[in-house]
C-alpha cells in the first residue's frame, strides 16, 4: 500500500473510464490537426492576398446599339490609354479574346458560348 500511486483522476472507477484517456488523446489529435489546417489556410490566403494587392480589372461594356459595335477596339484602346496616363497606375493592358476565354473556361467549361458575354 505504501508504494501504490495515488491520482486525483478517478480513472479506475468503472469500465467506461478506461476509454477516457483514448477520447482525450483523439480530441487533442483533432485539435492539433485543426490548428495545422488553420495555419496552412492562413498562409495560402496571405499569399493570395499579396498577389492580388494593387490589382484592378476594368471592364469596358459593349455598346447597346449595333453602330457602336464596330468601335469596340477603339473604346478599349482609349480606356487603356486613360489608365496609362492616370497617376499611380503602374501598368495597364487589354486582354485579348483568347485570354478572356482562358480565364473564363474554369468556371464556364470548355466550349461554352461566351460570345454573348
């Protein structure tokens, strides 16, 4: 009796208390996984936010009448020139139709009819 360890945790009282250390171990493991996932997601979001900081997309809407459809390239060129002359804008470029299709393909699928967009 003198050498018997004394613990404040009642782990030997009944059969169900044998599983308590296992349950605690599983919960600690899941908590560590959750924290690791949080840190990984935070790092990914931080990189994504850094890559997008200072980036802006300007959309030139198509004209509503058929007569204005022929000068769409002129309108895009004027918008790009205006952006290049604007103080604080480092660079501006117009996307070609192929680049626009490549950007929209992951969301709309390959072969989607984006001509009307």
